């Protein structure tokens, strides 16, 4: 599993870095309906919302599975405790 993460993660990280280096020019974003805008690099205009969407989608999934993870940990501790206690004589 760890190998697969590295196998997919390194090329993806490389592509993100290449994209960021190739798109460093400034763009102007109008913040409608506000009366002003901001100048940011083009890669931030693309990768920023992508990162926010990733975190915004992963966080609820991680939080909703917290109860399952807690129950699994509790059951694993109970199983380990039952294995270490000597059988009744």
C-alpha cells in the first residue's frame, strides 16, 4: 500500500510543481459583489480551490468515520486484553 502511494504521489506532486512553475504570472480576480479584486499567481487561482475542495470533501468523510474507528480500536483493545489474560484453571 505504501508503495502504491509513493508510485502515484510522486508523479502527481511533480506535475503540481511543474504546473505551478509554468503558471506564475499574475492574474486579477474580481471578488464580486465586493468592490475590489486581488492579484494572485495563476497557479493559486487553480490549485487553491482544488485544495479547498479536497479538504472540504475529505474532512466530513473522516469525521463521519470517527465512530467506526473508535469502536474498532475499543474492540481491538478488548481482544488483546482477552488474549493476555490466563485461562481460568
